[in-house]
C-alpha cells in the first residue's frame, strides 16, 4: 500500500507541477512578455470611388440601301423592209406587209402609221417568227373618207430588246 500511496502522491505532484508550468506564462514569470506601448491599428476608411458616368455615344442611323432603278436594256437596232403597200379604194384602206430581215422574234409588235400633213392612222399587230425572219403582215389602216394623194407609210418593229423602222409612200390612185 505504501507503494500505491507513493505513486498517487507522485502523480498528484506531477499534475500540480504541470498545471503550474502551464500557467506560469500567464502570471508574469520570466517567460511573460514585457508590456509595450501599443498604437491603435490603422483604420481604413472607405473612400468612395467615383463611378464613371457613361457618355452617350452618338449613333448614326444606317443609311438605307437605295432601291435599284429598273433599267431598260438597250434596244438593238434591227433592219426592216416594206414588202408591199397598197391602196384599196373600196374599203379606204392601205394594206402593208413587211419583214424584220435580221431577227427571228415571236414577242415583237409591228406598227404601221400612214400619214399626210396633220392626218394619220395607226394599227398594230403581232410579229410572226419564221425560220430566218420576222414577218409583219395583215396590217390594214383605214384612212379618212375622201383621202387622196401620196401618203407616208412607216413600219416599226419593237420587242423587249430590239427596235427598228423603215418608211415609204403609197399613192392613192
């Protein structure tokens, strides 16, 4: 028993010594730090940073795309020839037949105008495509009653890309 009492006393002494050593720094022993004057830690104050104000950027409206102006293709000149012009006094008509000698076209229009002084008469008809030419036929223009003398005859042909004319005369005899 003496041994266990001694052991208990030794353990108790060690515990007390350890506790004393662990608190020695707190009481002001040799390991205690010396008091020093402390200055307050610098306080940072928030300085407002100016927020940049957006500067309006001038905007330019986009220029509208110009609408293309429709262009008419240049018309190629074609050659015409009057094959026949005749006067029929019973019907007061001048009949004209002709042809476009250098074009085959099924989309063209033939026009005959017969005129004398300030009087004129006009008729139109479709051109008729043939293997080598375009014919202008069955064009009969009615003249005013009592017409006499020599009348000018103009034969004109037009299609979307071609045009031409020729002229002659017809005597009302």
